[in-house]
């Protein structure tokens, strides 16, 4: 199961005498007791074990099957096979092997020298010392095995409550069962074929039964897994969904943060998340519906049965029209407004003039840098040009209805899975309807500039719409966002208490400075660093320094750069500092002594091409072997070019330990 697909942490269930003390086992294959239609007391549908049919307890009481011999948990079995295919071949009796005491692992052999089978593998599997490689996925698998090594086997298999997989007789008399029952029944049949005498004897004689039990157990696990994350997503799609009512979830994108002048009023702030108009409308649906109902539309629809004030398309004069009640319901009720907001998702409608029954909903005056919504061309003052009057569009009405209120509602931005501080944070909303926007100042009832309504800095233009969300650039590093399809959720805070709490946190130093005293959010992402390096090149003046200082300056990393060695994380900069402080001298390494590392990584073609083998590498020697700390691509290039030596620094264990991150 992909760790990133799981919205919460799971652990292996350990079945012992204590956890099973109140459970009764299922022992027989029979559904009914003899020729009766009563469920067998020891069967999969027993009323004695699970409760009476229709009783709530029948959907809560579990049972178990005693399979008599220990087998691996399916997750451990699957993980072991991912680490080495040979393990599965040994378990299934398809390959012979010996346990190498030096390598601390199974090594393939032949029928004369080696052994095979479930019992042979289980006799030594806990003694395996897994080889560590430059692979995060492999490291996670090894950690999983080590964590659950003492809980990895079981001889008791949990059975779902009967109410969740009950035996049913349909109206046409046809009998039906849940697919779990067939798997449970197969497991009971195999377990019942194992005699207590055989269990007390040589378990090797039961290898075939154990393999069959393991295969069945794996199928049960996969069936549960498909419920969690499969096509139907019964659990992930319903009970564990990341969706929140009235929230929005979108692919994050970059946006243009340039401004005309410093501290411009429409600048995108440090704590702003740019949100598209449709995304904002959906995220703030209750507020949006209230503002639509009590905004300009309240002048159009004055009451449920009252005439509607619309604009004649030819004369642009207001007409009072009596319409059917369904029109009022469509535009002024909760259900109707929700459908209106949803229809805004269709981009082709957004730039169209809003019409009802062949008449415009309203007019908009767009003079030089100003705007005003109104309903009758006769209200246009002298001196105002009729050429600046247009029927209001869907996008304009929606934006002008909500933009003044958007700054009042902060939101929580979340990137799943939440891995720590920075994966979720409070943010202000920066509403952006279209990619290109313009500034317009509102006019009051007297057609003069008014300060009662804020300036519309992001008035929509006829261009394309902004249909995503863009967290501030300083938040990308903690979010792990690199614009390759990453998605974030935006959940607006409505209550006054939550809004005050979010603002107080944004105003506090705790939001910006971590417990280690460092800034929490930074623009120093990998993409920015790479661009700056490519754009500016390396600093000049190196010729005036010693070769040792120059090389260390060249490879100085950003503060958060780190590397993983044997499961521990270290700071690159602290290693370089140790080299400087200890005044290590350059030494020469033979490429052939380092080449064993190459197969455990995959060099990036672009970095390999640019690698400079004249620059020093960083190496440590442990257990008679050299390990590359810095310089993997230089090593790969030297190996490809047939070079025999590389220069670099041989660091000590003390320097490495001093670079260990907490």
C-alpha cells in the first residue's frame, strides 16, 4: 500500500490470548446446522458467535480462525518479496538456498547444498541483515521489517463481523454471499486438514499447507486493501476522504508576483494564497450565497411574488416583469444559488452577459479606471459615455459581489499527507478571477468615487481565467510543491473565533521562527537555487584562496541541504565545516575502490553531463569500504571516462557525527 495514499497511520494487529479472550473461533465450513435453516453454532454465520440476525451486535462482533501454524502477515510477506525475489521462491519451494553466515542473508544454491520451503525460510529469516542501498523505498521497507519483526507472524486470522458479510436469500430464492466468505471458508478447510500431531512434529511436512494458508491470507488482505484504496474506494472515498464540505482542492500552480511599485496595495503578500474566482465561490459557498442574495440581485428580485426588475436588451432601460415563481427560486433560494455557483464552473458561460427570460440582469459602467453596477441607461449622468456601458457578465457580477469580503476570511492550506509543520498553515486569500486583471475604482450612488467600497484591484478582463490556487513562494519548500501535479486543499474559516485565532497566529513570531531558531518559511527552494546558480554562475575571486578553501566554498550548500547515510540524516554544510575546522588535506582515491557504489544509484543525465571531476569529492571509510558523501555524479563521470583517480577529502567518524541532524 502506498504510504502517501493513507490519510492516517496504521499498524499491524497483534493477536494474543488477551485480545482473543472475548472472541469465539469459527471452526466449521457448514452454513446451517444439519438439515435445518439455523446457522451452525461454530460456522461463519453463527448467531452464538456474532449475534442474532438484525441485531446491531452482529455488525460489531469479530471472530477468528485458528490455523494452527504460524504464517507471515501479508504486508510483511509482500515487503520481504520486494526486498529480494529469492525469498518468495524459497517460501514456495521453487528455489534452493543456503544461509550465508558472512553475508547474513539467503544465497541461492542447488538441491545438493541448499534447502527450500516455508519452514526453512522461517527458521532463519529473523537473522537476515538487509543490505542498505541508495534507495528511499528500500530503506522504508527495511525499517518496516525491523519494526514488526517480532509481530510479523500469526496463527490466528481475524474474521469480519457476520453482519458485514451476511448470508442472504434474494426475492427470487437465489442465495448470495460476500466474497470474504469464500476466502474464510478456504482457510478453515486448510486449517482443518492440519492435525495436532503434525503441528507437534516436523513443520516441514506442512510447508504446502502453510503456503496455501499464506496465499489465502494474502488474498484476504488484498481484498481489504481494495476496499480502502481500490477502484470503489469504499473507505477512502467515503469515510476517510480528504474532502471537507465547501472546501476546494486544486492543483497548485505558479503565478506572477511582480508589482509596479514596492508596497503596492495589490501586491501578493508573504502570507497570501492566490485563489481563482470559481475556487473561492465553492470554498465560501454559504457566505457567497448570502452575499449574492443581499447584493445586486436584491435590486433585481425584490420579493418571492413581486415583479422582477430587468433590462430591455434593445433600449437598455429597466422593465418590471412578472415572471414565474421558479425563476425566483432559481436565483434567490439556497438550492438555486448553489446551482448558479456550480454553473460558473463552465468557463464558456463566464464572459457571457447574464440574461433572464431574454432580458439583461443588469448593466455595468466601465469608464476610465472606474466601474458601477446599475439597471437603467437613463440613470447614466451627462458627461458619461454610453459606449462605456455594457450588460454585466457572469464573471463580473460574481467578482463584484464577493471581492470586498474576501479579505475577511482566512483559510487553511493543506498538502496531504501532512508530514509536519508547513504541510498545513493558515493563509490570507488573494482573489484573482482572470490571469490578466485591471484596477477599477467603484462609483457611488451619486456616480462619484466612493471609499465605502474597496478598490477592485483584480477586476476581471476578457482574457483566460485563473482556475487553480498558488501558495506563496515561501511556502513551497515546506509543502514539497514543485508544480508537477501537486494538489492542495483550501478550507475557509468562517467563525469569528477561528478567524481571530488564525490572524493572531499569523501575527506571532511562532509562525515565522521554528523551535531551532531558524526561519520556518523561505524562498530557497531547489528550483530557485538551481536557477540562481545557472543564472549567476559561481562567485569570482577563488584564485585568491587556497585550493582547499575554494573547493569548500564552491560546494557550500543551503542551510537545509542534507544527505542520508545508513538510515541517518546529516547536514552537508556541517560536513564541510568539519573539513575546514580540522584543516583536512586533499587526498587521492582510486576510482576502482569507489565504483561499487555506482550501481546503488541512478545518476541524473543533466548533472552527469555537467559534473566536473577535477572538483574534490567527500568520502568516509567504514568497515573497510569507502562511501561517497558528496560527489556521486563526479564518480560516475570519472568511471565512464575511464579515469583512474579522483581527489577529495577523507572525513573522520567524528566529523560525520558532528553533522548528524536531530
